């Protein structure tokens, strides 16, 4: 747990290589979905999206109820230009019993539907994101942009 906590602190301060090293040491001693998910996030910050996805899949295998890795996989797939493939991952994040930040998954799902030119569904997703977190600026901006383009 100490390795994980220190790795997270390093990651938040931009020390990604050191964070990845500590995450790796952490999962050897005590593999957790959280450690694999955050290690995946660190990899993604280097542009290693395939690696990030594999680490998040390991997190899902360890704890299928933890929503963060589902959302992260969806976000990485969007970044890779595979928006349609992101949909089931984001839907799983939204339904995960252990996920407090559903606004991220709703927002990402809105991004997917916007990319697929389903503006009505994208709008609904961004509204759901704002229901979950009324102050979420990315969802608010996306919703205003969509409403403006629909008029």
C-alpha cells in the first residue's frame, strides 16, 4: 500500500517514470485494480495506449466491480480513433457498482456519440454527466457546443 500511495503522489507531481516503477513494485507485493488502473493512466501519459489498455484489463480481471478501468479503456480507445469500440467499456463503467465518477463515463460516451454524428444521444449523455456532477466543465462546454450546432 505504501508503494501505491507514493506512486500516486509521484504521478500527481508529474514524475511518471518513478510512479510506474513504484506501481510495478506495488502489484508484485499486493495486486490491486487501483494500482493497475493508475499504472495504465501513467502509461497513457507517455502515449502508450495499448499498454494502458492491457493494464486496465488486468484491473478489470482483479475487480470487475471497479468502474475506473472501464472508463479509462473507453477513453483510450476514443483517443486511438476507435470510438465505436469504446461504447461497451463506457457502459460498463456507468453500471459498475464501485464507481463514483460516472460523469466521466457519461461525458466520454457523449464524445463517442458526437463523433458518430448522433447529436441527440450525445446531448443526452452530456446531460447525464451534468446530473452526476453539475459543475463538470467539459460536459457543460460540450453540451453548449452541441445545442448551438443543433439550432
